[in-house]
């Protein structure tokens, strides 16, 4: 098979077997094409399946570094290629995955950014729950901050996914992996009121009266991730503030709040839908930083400096 046929076969595997989103498949395609162009321009191999040693892989890492890419970007591209060659290896198209023999540059660990509790309280208080958009915005904050959903999961949420009897939400996560998250009672009451009243007012404005997604825009159609970000920015502006807030920061804050109040790491992993516990463990660094600050502010010996002799 030529390069295009091999790539097409891999992309079909990602889309139909792994159930990756179209956005993820496009990213893999871009990463593989960039590597294909590199080996052709450098005349290092006749094709993607014709690599004979890891020198090409090392040269490609050097090339990516010379493009002033962030370590995290280089790591992501190498991860795409490692997965691609794993697929070729399992299908007998190559004998060795040389990307397993090289290491990506280590990216510095960045602690997740979060919103302060007084800031989230401010956003809740600015929502007028007696208007369609106001109650909708209030519920959006509750689901993002109270359940830790990704913004794409929030936008795809349908009415049938909410169990008001059990106070749970069925979330359709990344890679078509479902999980169940828990609602607190007030959130359930607010969502029930929004869905049974103001959501119907918004839906009336749409041509698609069969739309079952929970959160609708002012025109009655499904909210998009970009639309959610616009809503958050408007809420901040309405508060007269200018701090930065993204939907993912609310997810970070959800996880950290649980850990700070004694939730175990495995439970938080399940609620977030993380495949690997190591992904969740980043939040333990955040909580430790909070513990450290509390210690330095509270312990008498941490504040006292002995006079120099």
C-alpha cells in the first residue's frame, strides 16, 4: 500500500473502531502528513512504511524543536506518530515502531488554573433566574462547576440523559465513553424548572422543535462550546470584573474542591472521566499547594523569623 492508503486505513480505524471525534481524527491526519512531508523533503525514506532506523525519528524531533514549538505540542505530535506506527506494526506493515525508541522533550508541568470561590459566587448571583437566559446561564454554571463536565459534554447533553429521580446525569464523554455524574438536589430542581419552562420558550424560537439538547441559545438552537465561552465572558463583564475564565477552569475547580474536602482520588477520576489516574493526580499538586499556603499562614513558627545572631 502507498502512504495515502495506509493513512486512510489508520484514520478509518480511529473513527470507526476507536470512536474518536472528527476533530481528533483531523489532528492525527495533520500530524502524520507533516511527518510524511518531512521524510520526503529530507529524502530519508521512500515512504511512511519504509523507515529503517530511529535516526529519522530523532531528526524529526530536532526539526520540530527548531520550529519553536512548545514541548507539549511536540509530545502530542510524537504521540500521534507512535499510535500510527503501533497500528502499522499490528497490521504487519512495519517490523518495528521506531518512535517507541525515542523520547519526547519533557514539558514542564503546569498546575491547572481555577476560579476562586468568591468569583464563582459572583457569577451565580448575577444570573437573573426569572428570565429564560438567566436561568439557563445559572444552570450552565451549576453543571460545569457542580459536575465537572467538559464543555463539549455540556453542549451535547440531552434531556433523556438526566435522571431526576436518582439525581444523576449520564455523560457521553471522549472516545464514546459514558459515565454517570451526580447532581446535588438544588441543581436538579433548577434544571427541572429550566427544562419545563424557559427552555420551552427558547425552543419555540427554533425551526427544529424536536431538538432534545438541554442548553439552547437565544435562537432556540443547541449551544456550541464557543457560545458557552461567550456566555461566561458576558457574565464576567456584567459583574464589572475582568478576570479570565474558561469552561475548563470550572472543571478544574470542581475536581480541586472535591479533593480539598476529602474526596478520594479514584472517585474524582470516575467523575471526571479520566482514563488514567495519573491525569487526575495533577490536582493533588494543586491541593498540596493550598495546604502549604495554609500552613505558612497559620503555623506560628512558619511566620516567626528568629533574629540573626
